[in-house]
C-alpha cells in the first residue's frame, strides 16, 4: 500500500522480494497493473538507462547551426509544435548575418497568396535574399507548384546567399519531394513554468524594460510573462487545461507588452496615479489571448486569470500578493526595492531561483491533473504500440489471426439485440405524439441503423474470412479493429461519441437496448439515463418544449435549471417530479460532490472522476432564474469535452458551491456523460 500511494513508485523500491527478482522491463509491467499514471515517466527512465538521455530530451535549436548546414538548393522546413514561432529568432539571425532590412522577406500563406509567393521566390533567387513562407499547411495544394519551382532552382544557378525558409504544422499531405531535399527542423516550446519565463525574458531587451517611465511597468511585465507561461503550460494537461489547444506564442506576449507600455506611459504623462485595469484586462484577456479562444469556457478561464492576476491588490504592501504559495515554493512578483534593481537582470535572477519542475497547483489545477496527463500519455503510447504489432501470423494461444477475429465476431453476433419494430411502436404511442415520444422514435431509428450495420458487416466479415467473398477495405478495417479491441469506424459513425474500447462499448450498447426496451413497453423511465441516448440534447429540448406548452411560456425565453438530489442511484427514486425530470449517468471531473453539505468539494488524491448523484433538471423562464453560490458547469458527452467545431457540449448544469467560482473554473471542473 505504501508503494502504491507513493508519489514516484517508478523510483521507489518494490515491496518484499520483488525488488531483487524483477528486471527493469518487468518493473514496467508491475507499474502497468498498479499505477498507469507513472508508466510514461518509467518508460522515459528505462530508455534513458538503456540508450541515453539524448533520446528523451529535445535538442536546443541553434539557428546559427541550421544556417551553417543550409545551402541555396535545400529549403529549411520548420515543423511547428503548438506555441513555437521561429520567425522572431530568424529575424535576429538575419540581423546578425547581415541579411536584415530588405534582404529578409516574410509572407504568411493563405488564399490568394500563391502568385505573390512565386514572385518573391524568383526575386530572392536572383538577388540572394532570404524568404520565409509561413503556415504552408494552409495551402498544401499549392506546395506542388513550389516543388516544381524548387526543381528548377536545383537545376539552375541560384545566388549563393539565397535561402528559403518554410514553416508548417504537421500534415500528411505535405509533398515528400520538398521534405526529401530540405533540412527539417522540429521546434518545441520550453517545458515548465521556469523555462517559459526564462525564455520570455531572454527575448526582452534591456532597452524595452526601460521604455516606460511608470513605476508599475516592470512588475506588470513580469505578471504578463507569468500569465503567458501559465496559459502555455496549461495546454499540456489536455482537455482539463483547455477544451481546444491554442497556439499562444511570443507574438501575443510582445503585443500585450506594447499595450502595457502605451497605457502606462499615457497614465504617467497625464499624472494619473490609477492604472486602467479594466482596459488592460479587456485588451489582454478578451482581445489578444481571448481572440484565439474559440470556446466560451476557455475564454472564461482566461478572464478568471485576468481577474486573479490584475488589480490594485497585487501592489498591496499589507497583504502581499502570491501567484501560488506551497511549502518552500513561493511564486511572487519580484518588485525591485531600489532603482538600481529596476532592470531585466533582477527579474532573471529571481526566475533562476525558481524550481525547474512545478505542480499543477500553480495554474489553479488539482494535482490529479498531472495523473490525467500522465495516464493519457501512457494510453497514447500503448495505442501506437498496438498499431505497430504484426497483423498476421499465429497468436500465443496457437490460433491464427483470422480465427481470433472470427471468434470475436461470432461472440458479438450472439450478443447483438434485435432491431425495434418502429411501425408497432408508432401504433402503440398513438396519433397524438408528445415531444418525448418523437425523441423516442428518433432514438430507435438511429439505434436500428447501428444494429443493422453491425449485423451486416459482421456477417460479411465471416464470409470474407471463410473465403466466400472478397475482403474489401471496409471489412479489412472492421477486422483490424476487432483484432485490436477497438470499435470499427463504420460503427462509430452511427453511434454516440465514445472513448471506450470494444468490450466496454458492447456492455454500454446492451444497456442502451435495455433502456429503450423499457421505454417502449413500460413508458418513459422515472430516471433517464442520459448517457444511453444518441442525442441527449433532444430529450432535454423536448422537456423544455413540453413545459412551455403546459405553462404558456415563450420557448426562446426558457432555460434549464439543475440541482443535485440526495439519491445516489436511480433505483432509489420512486416517483416523478412535479415538473422536469430526473437524470442519471453523469460523472464529475475536476471535483467531487459532498453529500453532507450538498456542494462541490476538492477531489481526493488519485480520484479523477466521481459519480454524481441523481440530477433533477427543471425547465424555467430565464428571467426568473437568479443564481447565487452556484457554478455554471458544462456537461460534455465524453472526456474529450468540446472540440474546435463546438461538438460535444450537451447542456450547462448548476452545482452549488461554498467556494468562489474562480476556484472551480481554473480546476477545469465539468460533468461527463461517459467515461472511457
């Protein structure tokens, strides 16, 4: 138990005789069984011990070294990772190498830039200029034309000073011909709060720090740098950090620093002692950084950071401000005590004193976020290892791959429920259909499509394995998925979004069938299992529609209000509510529910997700809803939350809290309909 509860079991001795009897690889297997979240770290240690640290540490990119290796005939391709922007460093290299001013050209690629890019390329080749084409992944088709142009350059005599620099996000459509003749560079942003702060301050010149005469300018630049590092680091925690991964980079920080300088210089010159906090928070949080955020809940996180980091309270001498304080580590603003200290070196000296590694608490996240991040990294690694497995030959049990797939297909066929007779169900429901009855028919229609597709594909797969019909690409994908324990994509396209493996998904499918069967034969369930519906939003919309008809409310001015009941399970509920409905199958991520005080509370260590008690959903008129001490909580279909296309959000719930809502906002608290 002591080994299991330790913070780093991969470095702790195994209990009993196991420490001396297991190999390093067997130690990984033990960790795989007991502490999935530490497997990723343990694999890094394993690779370091066997092969060397250079295989797990990204190299520091030297632009001088890149330039020395380059030639006029081979372009330099930067493969970007989120947050990296080589344009600034290239500009500095150009200045040092005598290619500043008109000898360095930048062009950001996009629709309509094709002809201009080729014109600039011809000019650069003949005059010996440097040309950087940014974001080439936005015009992948045009890159074929660029490939032809590069072939002409290779067969001709370009100016010896000519260099072509390309930046692109990873994309499978990038032409192989360009990659083969190019020098490829992968740029990664620094990892960790300290390295991000150090990286930011090394890009700031000493003159820029003295540009503004306002005494608050330098401390606020540090606050901005800390905020910049936090929003970048938050990204590594996946969906609990940001719903959508944003490319916050140095240009965002540079522009915001210029905004700070402009507003504070104006306040200083006019003799105004107050700082325009509202304008700064709006321009930085809403316009610059918030302008990248396309998700409302991500924007809520940014605004919360602005409110937490910006205000007169950060200069309060009686109650000193801390970004985060825990044990020996204290993150504060290193405000200079004398004018001699008011320089860039003072801040760099403080940054160097910070610890290299930091916990998620610094960003307002729960320590469990580290577990979720490490677990996700380990599962991603396993998925890639499974894909790399040989897809032919005999398995360990002595059966062939085809026999193994055939057995799984037969097992699923035997478990597959019968399709519903929609005509009989319609007749049973009568002619006057309620909104809920319409939802039921739509759900059954979608469920039948899924069952038919599963039955057809499994039947055809069995025939293909027996050699009776040819193995199509579709059937080959089904076979590969069954072999790897994954859900075939042709089934997923007809099913609700899920992260489950094949075995858990089949259990979920049969449970959905039970709910539909009960709804058809016994009427609407007392407690609706929302996870079992293909489109749960339609049921909640029908609920609002029904209530509006009954009470004569306008539909566009009605909303949903939720409150958590005292019932732990659906079986404890014995009667329907007077208005609204009860729903179950929700999971709380980022926090836990306190049954005694009926409010949100901090999660226990190593408990990432907790079952939420039965939730009561009540339609109400929007103007009557006056909420206090509640946290507006998004409800998502899966742990992938909402994507860039706004797919995944079901509705918003109201959870009672005794803490300030900013605490739960930064913790990334949400409700999920499905676990993996």
